C-alpha cells in the first residue's frame, strides 16, 4: 500500500510522520509528474485552503486529483483539506473539488476561539484528542453522509464512501487511531 500526501502547502510532514510510525509507505505530491506514480489513497492536509486550491490549479494537478476522488480513491482530508472537498462553503464564494456533499463554514470558530484542544468521540473511538486550528466545521450534510464526530453540536468529522473529512488535526496528536481507521478503509478498498 502506498499513500500520496498532497505536499504543495500546509501540514503534510505531520501526516507523513504518522504514516511512518504506522509503517505505511507514502509519496509526496508536489508537481503534476508525481501524479503518475502508483498509489492507493490520498491525504489532503491542513494549511490554507485558498493557497492550496490555487497552487493545485496552477500546477495543473487539480483536475486529475478530482477525478481520482470521483473514481473512488480513498481520501483523508483534514481542516483545509475538508474545505477543498466540500460541495458548498457557506462563507466563501470559492469552492474546490466539491466531491463531498456537505456545507462547510471556514474559520467557523471565529478569531478569539480560533484554536483550541478538546477530546471527543470519533466513530467507534472514545476520548480522541482533537486539535482545532482556525478550523472549519460542517453545517449540514446531505443523504448518505455518515457523521463520525460532533463537538458542541457542530459536526467535525464525516465519511462519505471513500472520503473522510475532518475539521481538526489528528496528525498533530500522538493518537494514531484515526489514521489507522483510514488505512483500514484503504485496505478494504484495494481488496474489494
Ligand atoms: N483556516 C484555514 C482555511 O480556511 C484552515 C485552517 C487549517 O487547515 N488549520 O483554509
């Protein structure tokens, strides 16, 4: 199994560190030629969604990645990555891949409370540490989107078939359960 980590901007190195610890090999996607590699899944890291979206388009990577997601390649998207996947953004006129049928609010926690740490449940897991950094949350989901985590009545993690969208940064904590959960989805996808 090989995971491709989108590395044009943002917190990609932190995801790679966790993959290393889990013994999963990965490559970085920095330019169009990197998309010719063989890989089984994608990670879209946190960072600045406007910058990432712009770079992916300028580097001519955007359409290919969008097609891979539409064709069922598993994707783990955290924070800015979630914004890139969202079908609608409630407070931004830009949208990006639009493959995940949810409405997302950018910088949803405001400036004062922009960054905070909490613990909560995520799917089958309890007491998962969650690091929020100028985070978005999910305001509404369409049919067949599975809600995996809700914090203070806001949806912060969902799964829709091959897409896992998360408001917070599991790659910034020592807890590797969310990445392991994603790896399991990748394994199931590649054997089915
Ligand atoms: N606020 C950023 C954005 O709108 C996301 C923050 C993050 O990824 N930590 O893109």
